[in-house]
C-alpha cells in the first residue's frame, strides 16, 4: 500500500519499527519509548516541511488536476491530485 499511495496519491507512508522484537513484553514498552522518544519527536517536527495546498488557475480560481509542481534544485516533481 505504501508504494501505491506514493506513486498515485502523493502520500508518503512509513512504517516505524522501534525494536527487533515484533511483540515486546509490556514491561519493556517504557524502555522502548525512552530509547526512541527524541527521534520520534524530531520526526514529528519535520513531517510538515514541504509544500501543501491547492493548485488553482490564477484567473478563474478553478482547481487544476494533474498539474506538475517542480522546484528548482529538487529532482522529484509532484503531480497535483483532483
């Protein structure tokens, strides 16, 4: 689903794994939180860096579908949705 959303919906999903143990015992959850707290908080702070909004026609104000958004110096274009 992550690949589909990235390619077709401009949605970048991630999976975070905090330890090598898929089901850590409840007694170790506090330790996992402490080990990963700063990294998780830093990630949350950085998550909204970028461009967001609507692409509209400058004259009519109508939304533009499939408009390509290119930023100089960034090699990854974004295509607007519907």
